[in-house]
């Protein structure tokens, strides 16, 4: 029933009795909280117009006595609880169109903005207050930026986009003040600084993170209310910075947050991608890609440093000069710096992420060609330069794609190394001692993408600064370190030597010198009979002729081969050319000849020569680390075993971590409030070891009640988000089961969706009563992007969407099972999904996931994990307890043997697995041909065959483990305890802990807080 004007007038009398000083404002508050066809009440209020529940906690409201019991909303305005709603006073998603929603949950955005123009109290004067920390000053400063540093045309309306930009600029004022003070402090102290080079930084939105780290959320909330807006609505206007894709970039961003918070001297270095990786849309055809638009309206958080640019050279040739080598000719682009401030939490320190953007100089524009009508030629230099920073990870199937990827990597390395050297010179003053560089500079290569910083640092020291090879090599080795993030062979980068020779001729010479020097070192350390095998696995240049000094140490290879007369070797040396030959001189029919042999010189076909980037990193770096305990062991025992035997002291483990600020305190305020209440303070935000104290209360009924209410609040928010983004309505009372990762075969989203199909098959064969007895309601959500040219991954996305379309519209199943593919998964989406999660799937093939960080975020937010013993799962299970983790699947040491059994034809698939494949083939989910996808699960050998990722092997254990999940979820007290124990056990997985370990054991840096 819709309340009438008379209802409002009656209720206003009740409210006025409780709040006599607020009568006029309350009438307007109530009026604006309900939708009416016409608005005749327009009395201006001297106070901000807020919905009642916001009013009661508003700083504008005078201090009053508690309201009398009779001053409550009439029945039709009471919360309408759905049948699925467990927590008292909380409405479910199905209630969201109710009057209660409009009365209590409508944001201040709608209520206040409608009256902003007519209310003189909201007419804030624009005044510059860059360092203000009170709401009035902040509001004035926001208005000042809207008026005097505008990004939009003048307007009488203060729209959300304008508000967002002005608010960001206001926050940036405070960040810049801190950044400037931090930079001055670090310069004065001349402290050793870590420089973190990464191709990705997946930052997420900056606004709420900034107000959180500056501890100004309440002040900015109040300031924006004065301006007629709501902080959350304003924050929603910010696009995610499209500077990364997955865990690699998110880890780098967590590290920057921790470095700033812990007061370490640090710089982050990356590229400013104009179009990011891609924006993902989900259609009936699966995934579609289009360019990211994050820079379309500008990015207010970045500061262009117009005085900082460096030349980056490509192509050309190397000539001998009187004092060494000189790289001449070719083309040069300019890398320009853009700084993004990274504020620390509860500290004055604020460090910087420096991003490079490439462009050509004005003099490179061919004006003559332009005036002659050859516009493409005229702007060719500019197009070539700008293309470098267009897209993250451009396709590299073509030679042009490979060259572009190498250009990106070299641009990052060259500009960053030049910047680091310039700062070292500036701080050294008149006394420049190059051997002091490692005591002032540490460089961390985040995976193999920044490998070229090794030859680039050597080039600058030798060619530009005049150091000898030995001096430069010693300095470089003491300065750089390498983090390995993968055991997948395709991810251990190899680039064609021919591309290197074309693009970076001077660097090829440097790499050849490192390679030869290393081989001589190996020759002095290993037995002669081992030398050939060791060199083959460890050298940098693969399939390249050995230098004479090394070849002389190896036994000679036979150059002749005996073949039957009348036959020739597949490849012969004839004269001065290679020649292929087949069988010659076919015998006459019926003739019998005695077969004779002759000797011919054989030259086998030579594979393509490559540069192995990971090997260069290991050889050049003074430290090599994995990112989880099991991964670091695989690195030592398998991936780089020969190197480990040579330099065991180089290899370390640094288990990844995530920042507890963004990933718990800020994204999950309800649960954070519960944690703070039960631990007695907010100190856990900086000292996550205090989270372990929750174990003492895990069985406490009051804590469990608080915990469940916090979780249901987040689930309802996610349910509303899912409907808005996909059109599907989901039940907040169901088990929220989430897998969000880059789509890849080894991460096994295919295993997940095949488990869903099996569940659906079983349900369809049951009566409604049997289904309810067997299964708990479940919503299975997927999120992640498949690389644009990774067709198998895109087929997996297509299968998920087809299954969702069938299952979600099956009225027999209803709310008992839903499947959701969340589009365009990124940091901001994760901040909605993760706090609402109850079960999260981390089910990669054992031994193939280096670490993972999403598993840490889920566990930190009280989510129970189901997974294999892979990556950081191993350590998470140790901390949270075996009883609070659902384990299944083969163990890492078993994988090689299982693959060998498969090749030998010994594997017998489970009938349930075969039934699922047949069900997919039957057309139950549409007419798409999934033969390529399913074919990868069949056969025993061959490319793209033989179920390399062991989906079929682990399937029976997986579905049986999912039955245990259903059983556990029925006991809500037990499940809530498991949830609490996950948060309590997540204390180890803070990036603060990880950074302290890097600082002490690899970088040798110490905190330097601004006073």
C-alpha cells in the first residue's frame, strides 16, 4: 500500500513529538523518501535533507533524547522480510522494490540532489582549502576545484561526474602535500630505495581507498552531503584504472600500499596503457572484447611530470668507436612520466607509482609529407610511438606483435633505469661513486617482463658512464633481483633472437657476453661429462652456436652418417648449400640388389634461436624468489634445479600477501566493525596477527550472530548488483559459491562448470522433495577474462553462459541452483563479490598455480575454500585448520606419474564424468559445437589432447567433496564457525608481512617515516 499525504502528515505529528526542534525538516525528509506523482511541498529547509536513518546519525542533528517507543513507522513502512531472509531487520533482494526500500535504503543522492538547487544551506562557497580535514573546508575545496580547475563546461547543475572529478582533485591535494614531503624526506635522508618494476599494476578505484587510508571517510561523507551528494554514489563514477589483468598486477598494487604504509622508500614503475587489456561483455555468444575507456574523461589521480622524459631507442646498428661501442641510427621515442600518489595508512608517507607514456616529438612529424597529402607517412613516427602504450599484452602471434611486446618491455625498462640513474646522480651531488649504487638502489623484477633492465643497466654503465665490463656487471648483479610467478613453460618467456637483433642490437651483444661468461663459469664448476647437458638447459641463448671457447671443451660430434646407397639423409651439405633429398633411384620392379652403405655429411635442421628471459634473470639477479612455499620448492627442484645446485643461496620463498586495508577494512565495513568490536580496537588493520584472537570467540553465539548479519548484508548488496548487471535474480539465502580468476585451463573453471552440470543432471532426476533433502540452494558465480586469442578459454566462458541460460530459466529447479557469469571482472567487482562469498573455488591442477592471492582475500573475508593442495592453498589450510578447508584432488608429486599413466593408456574415466560430456554433446545447452573443448579431455597423447590438466582424474573427488560442502552448510552454526576460523587464520597473508620479508632479506632497506 502506498502512503498518502495524510499518512505522512499523521506520522509527522508523531515524529514532531519526539523531535520538536526538527519538525519542518522531518516533514521534508519523509516527503522526499516516498515517490509521488507530483511534488507540491517545496518549503526550503535550513538543514540538509536526509532520509530518516541517515538523519539520526547525521552530524547536523542536535543531540536528542532517545525517541519514544510509539515513534515508529506505520506498518506499511516496516521492513518487509522475504521468506529467504534470516537476519532480523534486513530485507532480501526480493524486497528491493518495496516501500521500505524507498523509505530507509534510498541513498542520500536522490533525496538531497533533488533539493540541492533550492536549499541555500547547500550553496557552498568555492574556496581553496587543500589541506583541510573538516567537512566544511573539504566541501569548499571540492567546490573550488569544480569552479577553478574545471574538467567540464560551466553548469548550474553539479552532476555526479563533475562531483567525482572535483572530489578526486580535492583528495589529490592532500596526497600531493604528503607526496612532496615524503620525496623531500627521502632525498634528504638519501635512504636506499626499492624500485618495483612490473608490466601490471591492477590498482582498482582510488577514491575510497584514498579516503580510507587518509582516515577521512566521515569527513568526505559529510562534505558531499553538504553538496547534495553521497560518497558511495560519487565513488561509483570512477572507472578502474586499466593497468593490469590478474594476480600479478594486483599483487604489485598491494605491495605499493604496504610499502607506503610501512614507510619504506619505494617507487613503482609501469606503463600507462591507453586501452588496457580489454573491457569484457558477456553475450549469448560468450565473451566479447572492446577497448577500456578509463582515460576517456581524464584520470584525476595522475600528475603529468612534463619535465621528466627520456629517449627510448629502437633498431639501428652498433658501430665501434674510439672508446667502445656506439648504438647509432634507428628510431627514438620519448617516454613521459605520469605519477600516481600511493598513500599509506596512518602515516604521513605517500609514495609514487610512475607510469610511462610514449610519444614522438613534434619535430618527428613530417610536415612536408602532410602538405603533399601523404598523411599516413606524415604521422607515422607518432603512430609508432603511441602504439607502444595502447594495449596491455598485445597479441604476439605475428612478427609485428612480437616486436611490439618487446618494445613495451624495453620502454618500461629503459625509461625506468634512466630515471633511477638520474635520481642516483642527483642525490650523489658532486661525489659520484658508482660502486655505491647497490647501497642506494634496489630493483625488483616482477616476473620476466622487466628482464631487459639487466642489459639496459649494463649498457648505460658501460656505454654512457664509461665503466668497465667487470665493474658494471658487479654493480648490476648486486642491484637487481627476480620474482618468479609461474611454472608454466609458455609463461617463462622466450623471444626470437632475430627480433632482438632487429630491435635491440646493442643489447644482443651484451646478452651474448653474459651468456659466454656464464658458460665459462659453468664449465669451471661441473664435470666435463655433464657440461653439455648443463649448458643446454641453463644458457640464455637457446639453439645458438656455442662460442669456440666452450665448443673446445665438449666432445666432437660425428659429422658423417652411414645411409643405404641410393638414399640420402634428410638434409645434406652439398657444395656450399643445404639440400633436402628423398629416396632416389627407385629400383626396377623385380630387381634385387644387395644394399650398400655410404657415408654422407649430416646437418640436422636447426630450431629457431631464442632468448630465454628467465635464465637471464636468474643469472643476473642476486636473489630469486618464489611466491608460496610449494611453488618455491618446485622452482628449486624442477624449474631452475640446475641453477639451484649452482647457487643455492640465491633462492628464497616470499609467500604473497594482500593489503588488509582495501581487502577487508574498506571493502567489508560490516565485517570489519564486527572484528573491531570483538578484538577491542582497530589495530588489526596494521597488525593482522591480532586477527588470530578471533579463535578465542569462534564458538560464541553472539559473535556468530553478528558475523552472520554482516555476511547477509553483503550478500544482499551482491544480489542487487547481479540483477543490475546480468538480469538474473538470485536468492541471498542461498550458498554463494564463487570462482573468480583469469580464465585458463590450468585454473580449471571447466572442472567447476562440469560439476555444476552434474549437479543439475542429478536434480532433474529427483522429485522436489528429494532435491531439497539432498542439496542446499546454491548460486555458482564465475568471473574472469579469457585472453582474446585463447580460444579454449573462450569456449569455457561460452559453456558457462550456455549452462546459465538453461539452468536459470528452469522452473523445476528454481532457486535451488543458479549460475552466473559476472561480466568484466576487475578490482571494483571483486570488492563486491569477495565480502559476500561463502565458498570459493581454488581448484587448479596441483603444482601449476604459483600462489594465488584471491584465495587470501576470500579467506580474510570469512569465506571457506574448496581446493587442491596448490599454491598458497597449502599454507592457508595450515593456518585455518584442516577442518575449515575442503580438500580434494591429486597432489603435486603425483602429477607427472598420472600424466605418464594417461599416455600409456592406463586411465579409466569415471562414468559420471563421461555422462557429463555426453550431456553437453546432446545439445542440452544449445547447438554450439563443443567438440574442440571436450576433445582436450579425451585421447591419451597429442597436442591439445590427453586431459593435460587432469580434469577427468580429479572429477570424482571434486563432486564428492561438493557433497560435503552441502552437508556442512546445512549446519549454519558449524559453517559460521568455519567462516570465523578462516578470517582468524588469514593473519599471515597480509602484504605487510611479505614486504617486511623482502625488505630485510632481499632489498636491505629500512623504514624512513616522515616526521
